[in-house]
């Protein structure tokens, strides 16, 4: 059975993920480090050491083909796709084989720009709204229905 695995360190959509997981009776696992310990009445929580990328590697090591990964980290998303899993960003954007290379290149260019000693600073994301959370849940539900429940179905999903 497919599961939902969440890169949950500072993830603003955990409640929405759990709502969809419970609605579709999918197991959910939240990965966090010792600096972001979470509690959940629905999901299993895995706390890993606070080392660099420790959460990412723990999540990927437990990932199975067909699982759903919720992450804002493009590197984690790329590894998930490589293992045959589905990925979704907290914005609701799906990671695909068609868009992941461009996203990784954009991440590289942004990191390069941050390293340069210039007066041009990149702005961070806008403050999250309730509409953002709703958009995420709609997108996650669509992913669950299309990729998990309709994957092997002969029904017109």
C-alpha cells in the first residue's frame, strides 16, 4: 500500500497532509530532526539526528515505489522520482520527470546568486495564506486519486 512521507521540518502543510491521508486511509509518516520534534495523533513520527540532510536521507531510505513525498527540497524530490515515487511541493506543484531538471537548475542558480557579494537580494516566499493551504490539499487529493487509486484501475478515474 502506498504511503505519504513528509519532509516535515518547518513544513506548513502537515495538517492538510494528515487530513488527506486519513480521508483516504493512507499511512503517513512525518520525518523531522531533533530541532523540530512533532507530535501527531494520526501519523507516525520519525525523529532523526540534526545533521545536515539527515531527515532527507532517512526519508529516501524508507521510500518505496508508488509512495507520495511531500517536500520543498528539489533534491529530495529528484531522489523520490528516481525511486518511482510521486512528489509534491507545499505549494501544491507536482514534481515530475519533465520539470525536475529545471527546478534543480533554478535552485543551483539561486544558490550561486546568494554566494555572490552583491546588493541584490532574492526575496523569500510570500506569507502563506489559507488559500495556499486549500490549493495544496486540492492538489494532493488529485495526486492521490490519479496516481494511487487510479493507477491500476480500469475505471475512468
